[in-house]
C-alpha cells in the first residue's frame, strides 16, 4: 500500500496506519479522507493483514476536518457538494466497520470531531492518559449524529452517556472515558505505542475466521430480534466449527501448546 496521506507499515500481521500531520494535530483533508476510506476497503482482501492499528503522531490522535482545508471551503459549497462530502465521511466509518478484521485505536492525545468517531468505530481503544475526547459537532452548530456517531456511541457507553456527549460536545478525560467503557485500556503516554501494538498483535494472532464472524455478528445483531439473533448465531458458530481455526484450536489444546491460527490459515489456503 503506497499511502500518500498517512504512514503505513505491517508488523507481525498488523497493518499500522499512523496519521502524520502533527503540526495540524493530524487534522484530515479531503484527500486523506478519501485515502483512508480506500485503505480500509483494500485491507479486506490483504491476506498479510490480520488486524489493524490506527494511531497518530504527536499530541493528537486526530482533530477531525482541517479548518483551512475542509471547514472553510464547505461554507461556500453547494448542497450537492455538501452531500457528497458527508457521504464520503460516512463511507470511511462504514469501511472501518465492514472490515472483518480487528481494528485497534491507539489514542495518543487529543481526539475530537471526526477523530472521535474514528475512535468509536474501532473495535478496541487503547488510550494514553492524555487522550481526552470530544464529539464537538454541536459546538459548531452541527448535529451530534455525524458519521455514525449516534449509532456507535450508545452501543459503547449507553444511551444516556452518549446523549450527553453528543449533545454537549464537552471534553471527556481519559479516566472518565475508561470508567464509562469508551476506552478499553489507559496507559501512561510513553507506554502507549507498545501497549496498542501489543493489543493489535494479540488480535492478529487470534482465529481470523472466528474474529471476522464475531465482528459481523456484532454489527448485524443490533437490528435483530432475540429469536433472529439466536438463529443467526447458531448458523455462524456451525460455520466456524468447519474452519481450520477450530481444528487448530483443538489440536493445540490436546498437544498442550499455544494455537497457531495464522499457520493453520496458511496451510488451509495452500490446499485449496
């Protein structure tokens, strides 16, 4: 992947996407929105990638749309141009959720606006102690329901807390974000790079098919009845029991060793 608007490398099955405009607090431009959207689509079929880590450089994870490159031009945009832009921003979040591989957010500092929604779209969030977060949309006269925030956030922190955060746009510090379940882990700032990568590597070492199905069901069951969810989970688990991951998990248990899910997937691929 030849990224132009962020840094990209792979580490033990982890695709590391690092936003790298520290002088602008990693604010997004029209071009970086597009490239990130395309990157998450591309990662669906990249066999070398089993998990993704999204993080930032400097004092911020991401501060949303750049004031000069996005916010100012949108003030004079036509209705059609505004709709095209908002559809593109939603597509970024949709592609993060459609990617059936674990996505870890390594939140290294200020996280707000579109950056906050990107954080919410991650499956797991590991944050530095300095990683304060805000869904600032109402502060600038917009709806707090932006880029899927009103779908994602209540499922993470509950309707009441999500309503407060999306309606007030107020900052939430790392301690409080961890207390309400928005952050999965909070570590000292200096320890964040290793802690976030450790989490991503652990997920990359897991059963890729089982994790893909888990994410698919987490997305789908939000709109299912209990009966439909039971039927869907029964079918999904039966499919997983036919996967190489399940057989490898059993062999590892019998042989009293750690399972090699990545190796099992490669061996199965070589036989097809």
